[in-house]
């Protein structure tokens, strides 16, 4: 993980927690701030232990092994060895859209899931690039980072919604409706922007790490191009709630359905990622 990306991620995550505590303080003064902090700790602890099983269940993922999916299993094993990672569990998702994700609280408890569609659409060297990208997420512990940020952002949204009903802690005459309305509107927007910024930073870093692990930046670049095109044509068949809570996990947003405002996009522009990877193939540097 590059120092620049590490510092950027730490800075953004700090802003997310500061925003959460600030919203808690506005709603209930110092007591609200403490409650908000404890609430965040409790939710993060639950997400740390349960998020991997929850997301795999959301997508009806089926675990496979070297008997049921020998080529896929062998590829993941070889890449895990190249990345100096423990062998993750391997899952196949019964979806036609080509995509993949990694999950798990740490490298020793991790999983890689691919859709059936991705094995039909991509060449095997391209699939290798995507799997290396997902293993880079595991190596960088991005799953835990994203879980924490997603949880706190969701909590900010809930707290902001409560703000319109709960008197503010430092106002003896009750809540200020204007301030409550501003918190209700602006806090979730700011939280979503920070969450998206963290996600974009981690995607760039996973591209770089995946290219190193696979040894072929162009294969990942070609795979991203194909997945991006397919995401517009083949919808992922899941609930809206699942789509909103898991879109950041995939190498390309499977629920984009068109152009999104960049500030709220969980993924960097695919064309920029492809350009960086192709440049890396030529120069050996990712920038």
C-alpha cells in the first residue's frame, strides 16, 4: 500500500468519525456524542465478525472447491501464493452479470466470489487479473476498512433522521427546526461523499496491487472494460437494499445504470483506471 494512499484513507476515515460524533453532539450534547461513539463501536464489532457471511448470503453464493471448480480454485490458489496470502474460500454467485468481490474480516478469514457470468465473458488471463485485484483488497484489508466506513455512514444517516424529532442538547428551549433540517439534509450527503472518496482510493490501490500480483496490468484493464460494458446491459438480480449496501465491493459498480455524479460514485472512472493500468504495463509505474 503506497504511503500517499494510506494517508489519504486514514484522513478520510477520520473525517467520517468526526462527522458521526458531531451529529451525535448536535442531537444530544455531550451525552449524544458519547452515545454516538458507543453506537459506532457496537455496530463495527458486529460488522467485523458477521459481514462476510451476510453478503455471501445476500447473493446466494455457493462455495466451491478443487473438485467442483478445479480451474477456478487452482487460479485463486496460485494467485494467493503469489500475494503471500492464506488460501481464501472460493464462491460462485448464480448471476449472469460478469463481476466479482472479496469479503472477510482479515486474510485468515477471507473469501473470493465470482459470478457465473464473469467466467463466461472474460478470457482466463482477464479473470486472473480480476481475482488478483480482489486479493489485493484482502491483502490491504480493504474489506474491513469499507465495512467500518459503510457502517458509520449508515449510522450518520439514521442519527440525522432522528435529529428532526429530538431536542438538541445545548438548547434549553428545545430543538431548532432550521438546524435540525440542515443536519437532516447535509450530514448524510457529506457522509456519502466521504464514503465514496474512501472507496475510490481503495479501488485505485487494488488495481495497482492486482496488477503486481497477476503480473499483467493489461489483462485487468481489458477485464474492467468488459465488465463496465456488461454492467450497462445485464442487471444484477438483487434487492435495492442489497445493491445500495454492496456496490462498493465490486471492481466495477454493477448497479450504475448510467453516469453518476463523481462525488457520489463508489468507483473511479473506469477509463482512468484503464489508462493507469496500460501506462503501468508500458512503464512499470502506476500513477
